[in-house]
């Protein structure tokens, strides 16, 4: 596994009321959720990036108000019409 180093102002941890380790974990989850939302990564890969099970990642999507489905309502209706 590759390790990254980020420089963050100390105040960030107080703002989020998290330790550096908790903040790092939350940052990974937030990045994975956003990349999933932008359809850059699959749900499975995003869960891996976030360090979560797929089920826990789906729960995290709800916390960030991101749909677990990468289909718009229009796309779903189109597929139903095609059948």
C-alpha cells in the first residue's frame, strides 16, 4: 500500500472534532464518495478506497446524500421503455 503525506493546519482537527487518524479516514471516505458520484470509480472500488465494506460504503453514500445508483431516473425509464 502507498502512503501519502498531507500538510493540514492543526485547526482542521478541532473544527471537525476528530483526531488526525479519524480525519484521514473521513477524508478518504469523502473522496471516494465524490469520485463515485462523478462516475470516476465503481462502487466496489470506491468502497476499497474508503476502507469500507460495500454495505458500509452504501451507508456512507446516504450520509453524503449521494444515490447508490449510477443511473438517472430518465435512464431507468428509457430502459423500461426499451423492454
